[in-house]
C-alpha cells in the first residue's frame, strides 16, 4: 500500500493532524489525528510502498515492543488508514 497523493502530516497546535491538500481531497467531515507512534510511521513511509510487516519492523526498531504486538498494532493502523481513505492498496 501507499499513502495517497495530497495527504500531508502537519503539526497544528501541538497535535499531529493529517490534512488534505488539493480540491479533490477536500472533505471536512473527518479530521485525522495521529499519536506519536502513528505519526512516526507516517513520516517513515510517505512516498514509499509499505506493508503492515514493514510498519511492525519500524515499530520494533524505534520502540521497546515485541514483533507480534507491533504487527497487531500495525495491522489495526493500516485498516484505519484504509477506511479513512488515506492509502491506496496495491
């Protein structure tokens, strides 16, 4: 999968927020807020193809978490990103 063009992570008033730029992406019905670890993952995979396994590996590299827990969290996160329309499944 890959983050769709036109979505960017911004820090707004101390919060990590995904914003859509470009008129084709404007939908103010959802504001996507990210915690520290999801923002870290977003920054690592922007403009790259990635899988839940890739995200899990990034989590284990950065945080003190075992791979199985990281993979469970990465799968949940990718599902959220897909449901929010932030990524293309390839």
